[in-house]
C-alpha cells in the first residue's frame, strides 16, 4: 500500500474508506486517483508531512474543495505570469489566499476572483481575506499514481 512507504504509525487500519475517483476509461494510460478516508486528523497530518519522502509513481496532495482549487488555480496562474515576466522565483510566495512578491502583497483571491493590489489596497486585501486570521488544515489526499487520502472526521 502507499501508506507502507511512510515512516509513520498510519496503517491500513487507519483507512476507513477508499475508492477510485472519476470515470473509468479503458483507453487511458494513467490510473484513476484513489480517495482514501482516514479515521484521525493526526493520521492525515502525518501522511501530509511525509509526502516528500515518497518517490516513483506515488504522490500525496491535500484534498481541496472546489473553492480552494479555484483559489489555487488563480494564484498559480498569476505566479506563472510573474515568472514569465522575469520575476525571480524565490521572491514569489503564496500564503493563504494571497500572492506576495518581495515581501509585498501583489494579489489576493476574494469571492472567487483574483484582485491585484495597488499601493493603497494591500492592507485591505490582506484584511478581507477569509483565511487571513485562521487557516484550517485541509484534509489530505494520498495519491498512488494519482490516488488520494482524506480525513473522515471533517
């Protein structure tokens, strides 16, 4: 199992439910992702913290909601645009619902839309961010060739 590759107390007994996502396609060369639900939040955190230790065709990622996926897509799109414009990769940071460049707020996602900050609005964007005060830890996804793990207790 994918969990056996991790150095943690998470075992197959920690998995409550597990199923493949998406529609079966006999022509596809890639296996469908697997969503596995874990019993405890601590198990999810343990799996997420060790995801970089995996190699090969196993990957682990957070199981994001539709809104979180939209936010991530908008911020990563703006990050890509900045990189293409010559901004140093190390100067760009994504934190919560905001994109920072050289320590200054560059853009934020509000109500499902990317809003670029201007010199007078950077503090307003940061204050309006719904995740600015507290960001809950998202459920995890464990991926084996595109498979996933998430927490049942949420």
